[in-house]
């Protein structure tokens, strides 16, 4: 259920890389339980926003508040400890660890200390949930792209996030895999997580998002219900202009 309460507040966030302003003063509120789509032309700052929310990059100025606590200056591991998990556009598993160990390691981050057996059970649960059953003992190099993407999801889920940040999990997947991923994202939300996802595939943005934010040149350009936003002539024109 989507509550009226905002779980994440982004205020005046800027991010500079040398002379380049990747984020130029972004204000956003994400509601608890919401699936929030983040779209925009290439280079508009979508991944950078995910990177500053997750603490992967320090922000240049502004504030980010999670559940009332200011996290904008916290390191990534502290933000993860507060319940924020993310996936990467290019999957980043531990290459020398099996699928099971990759997921189990993330399960040790979530919640209170537990026994090895409990952690293993939880990892197996998420492996099954993401359709990777049977691949427990495989190394990431032995997975295809779709399985690597779903391993990213299993790892993020094992951390039991309250806020999950997904960066283009659907890119490179075939239509059947995309449908599976969409079902998975809905199931993750049904378990109580709030989700922010960056996506190019408009069908998925419209099907999944409760609300969509459009970034353009590091600024919030449009915000609202996906069907209205994606039909907005101003939004169409920034896509066609690139
Ligand atoms: P999007 O995800 O919308 O395609 P990005 O957030 O990746 O856009 O990039 C926004 C801008 O910031 C781009 O101009 C990009 O080249 C720049 N940028 C992103 N990450 C870095 C970085 N680590 N170093 C320098 N410039 C970066």
C-alpha cells in the first residue's frame, strides 16, 4: 500500500563532476510503498541520482532524508545499513563467489545477527524467488545476462531493503524475461519495499510506476502519473530532441 508519508525527501540536490553539473538542484519526495519511475534522456542525471541516494557518490550540496534522518553525507555502507539497497546497470557480483554465497553475503547485511543456517535458508529463498533455483553453486561467469540481472535482484532483496534502487534492470532482457522482472518488482513492493527504478523501456515505466519523474539536464522536468507524463508534449520533445 502506498502511504501519504514520504520515505525519501530529496532537497536541492546538486552533484558536480569537475565543471560538469550532473544534478542541478533536484527536489523529490518518494512515498512509502510507492514504485517510482525515473526517466529522461541519456546524460540527464538518472544514474547520478541513484548514486547519490545510495551514497555511492557524495553529493555536492542539498539534503537527502530517509525516514526523517539526514543521510546525504553518510557513506554507502551506512546508507545500506539504514535499509537502502541498489542494483547496478552493469551487474557487480563477487566473481569468485557462487550464486548462493553472493546472496548469503547480502543476507548477512539485513536485520539482526543470525546463524549460518538461517542466512543460507534466506539466501535460498531469494534465489528461488528470482527464478535462479538450481544455479546456487554456479559462479557468476556461468550465468547469462538475464540470470546476472536477477542475481542482482536476489542480492538486493536479501538485504531486506525498505528502499530499493533499480538501475536499468530490464535492459537487454527479452519480452518474457521483462514480464518476469515486472512481476518480480511488483512482488517486491507487495512485501513492503519502496522502489525507485531507472528505466528506458516505456512499456515497463507505464506498467510499473505509480508516479514518474522526468529528469532533463540534471533538473526535475516533469512529475506525475506515468500515462499523463509520458504523453506530455514537453516530455516527448526532450526525448525527440536528443
Ligand atoms: P543518465 O543516467 O541519465 O544517463 P548520468 O547520471 O549517468 O545520466 O550522467 C549525468 C551526467 O554526469 C553525464 O554528463 C555524465 O557524463 C556525467 N557523469 C556521470 N558519472 C560521472 C563520473 N563518475 N564522472 C564524470 N562525469 C560523470
